[in-house]
C-alpha cells in the first residue's frame, strides 16, 4: 500500500521534498483492532504547524513517519465487537491506503443521515470550530456586524452562515471574485476581495456601524485593518493565522493594545478541542441546520492518493472553496 511520510521539515512553503512516498505492506489488525480502508482524507492548514519541530497544542509529526489527519474510511476487517466489516468510520489516521488501529481510535458514522464526507467538514472538526468559536467567544447578537476572514473556506463559510442564523449582518473577506460570489449565494451581506480591493477602505464601506465580532482565520495585514474598526465591547475569536504559517521568520505587525483598550474588546484564542465535552451538542445543532437548509456547505474534492500533497499545498494558494478533501478510494 502507498503511504506518505514527513521526509523533511519545511522552511517556509512546503514542497515536494517535504513529502516522502513509501510502499508498505497492508498491516494485520491485532486483537481489539480494526483494519480501515481509507476513502476520504482531510487536508488542513493546522498540519503545517505539525510539520515544524516546535511546541504547540499538538505534537509535531515525527520525521520519516506517516503523516496523520482526519480520515473517513471503511472497516474491511474487525477484531473488535464494536465494529463489523462494511461499517463507515471517521478518525485521525495516517496518509495511507489502509490503517490498523485500536477500535476506540475510530468513531462510527451513519451514511444514511448525511454524506460521509461531511464528517470531515461541516459536521466534523471545521464545523465544530466555527460553531464554538463563534457562539462561545464571538456571541453575535441580532443586528450586530460580524466580519469573517478566510470566509470561503471550511471554517469561515460556516461561521458566516451561523452568524446569519443568529440575526447578524455578515461581511466576508476572501481571495477571489468566484469565492465572493459564492459567499453572496449563501447569504453573506457584504464581501471583500483582499487580493484586489483596498481592504481598509472596503471594510469601512462594508461596516458603517463598525465591527462587533471579528472571527479571525488569517491574521496578518487583513486583521490589522479590521482592528481599527472594533466597536465598544467587540469580541475577536482568534481561530487561525494562515497568513503566517509559511513565514520563515517572526510575524511582526502593528501593535493592537491601544485599540483593544479603547474598545474594551475581548480577543481570545482557542482550539476546537477546548470544547470536546460539547461536541455532541455542536454536531447536533449543525446537523439540524444542514437538514433544514439554513446551513449550506461546499467541498472541493481532489481525486487520487498521489495528489494529497498538492491538495494540502492548495490550501495556502486558496485553491479550495469550502472544505478541501482528497478522495482516495470509492466507497
Ligand atoms: P480553509 O478551508 O479556510 O482553507 C484555507 C484558506 O485560507 C484558503 O482557501 C485561502 O483562501 C486562505 N488563505 C491562504 N493563504 C492566505 C493568506 N496568506 N492570507 C489570507 N488568506 C489565506 O481552511 P480551514 O477552514 O480548515 O481553516 C481556516 C483557519 O482556521 C486556518 O487558519 C486554520 O489553521 C484555522 N483552524 C483553527 C482551528 C482551531 O481549533 N483553532 C481548527 C480548524 C482550523 P483565499 O482564497 O480566501 O485566500
């Protein structure tokens, strides 16, 4: 079977030297283990951080070992009473075609309630990130203005729609006109193309009443512009800073302290795992919205195991609309 190892820790943007393709035997599941055939695999911006050997909230990927991430797969052999052959599961598994793991490492999903890919997107980690970051930290109120950066991605597109469900006015920032068009389609009130618009001016125009919630997925200069518009008691969930993930040196920017003092704003970082004891509540709410049509989602699916690195690197070029996935095998 094919596997992808972390061959070299990247400096700056990862490239072909970062990823090592290997051939390995299909593993034999032990007692209490299941053998999973990989169907869909998730590529996520946070994986860039794990390629670095620095302290973080998740361990770095070990060098010369299989890279791990979210996988939806099919049980092809089960040595556990919890699963049977043919079950569909989701778990944190390797970038490989088959994985043998303890049964407790995977969770069963029901292909009849939602498409199985949603377990890696709107009903999985990105959806939960949007749900808890926005509702617990952002707390958007009816009539307030919510700005979302990285708005057309897996997390951002869900954030904007939940803010709409809560009655807020939503402004999305993204990197192409095609993405802005999509954001309008799913209900965003105003959109800004940070690659072609003057972000500061466009924000002022789009937010005549200032900004009450800024859900930050990107950091950097885009965020610097938003901070100038924060209203009294604004909330700023810091979800991601993708603009700096491939910067080799320190990411320096304007200081933000006086802006936060003047606005009495709350800026709070978080990881979705902070809310792990409430995942069931989040998944249920997201599922209800998807079912009743108030929450739409998009997936960009690249086909073929060999294209995993390209799909991953595409995240940093903005190749994806909604959740980026790789289809490895037919269900
Ligand atoms: P996305 O689906 O949003 O994909 C990444 C997107 O980021 C690209 O499509 C691209 O869109 C945009 N982007 C890439 N480079 C830049 C740049 N230099 N400046 C601005 N935008 C850029 O990914 P996710 O939704 O999975 O993740 C979004 C953010 O949330 C990431 O920062 C991620 O690390 C973070 N995250 C945090 C979690 C947490 O627990 N705190 C959990 C999950 C994600 P465009 O065309 O608009 O440039």
